[in-house]
């Protein structure tokens, strides 16, 4: 079974000091976040999401999320191909589901189904 990515959707940067990271990104991008909560800050950049997560690990680095139709099936396909689970499938709100796997060579690959995403 092959994996079908729909395209890049989101990159999540670790932000242990969320307020400092938010000030920097807001200044650098010259836009305000469209979503701003103590647990997650999101910017819409050219139709894609640039996010800040205070709970993400700087050691892990940013995680790029690929759009998929079915997170569970895609995760299972990648696991069958030799990946390991980094974080299982979870709903993060608004019908959005995510999962992260680690490839055999150690890279993290994020999967996301966001029913609200519209490609520009």
C-alpha cells in the first residue's frame, strides 16, 4: 500500500517561551497570529500554518505535517513500511487529527487531516 500525501500543511516550531517566540514571529512575519492561545499560536502564511507549541521539545526540532485524507490509515501504512510511532493519532479540535511517526533513518514525519484546509 502506498502513502498519498496531499501536500504540505503545517510546520510546528517548539516555543518553550511562547510569548517571546510570538513577539519574534509577529515582528518577522509582520502579521498577527490568527489563533492565539496559551497552548498554541498559529499564523496563516501564504495559506499554510506556521505554528508555535510551548510543549514541543527543542531537541526534536520543528515537525512538518503532510496533509492526508485518513490519518489512521496513513499512519498504519507508514508503520507497516518500517516507521515507528512517535505520537499516535489524536484529535486536536475542530475535527483536525494528527499523528507523528519516526522513519527508519530517524526523521519525524507529521500527518494531519484538517477538514478546514483549503489549498490556495
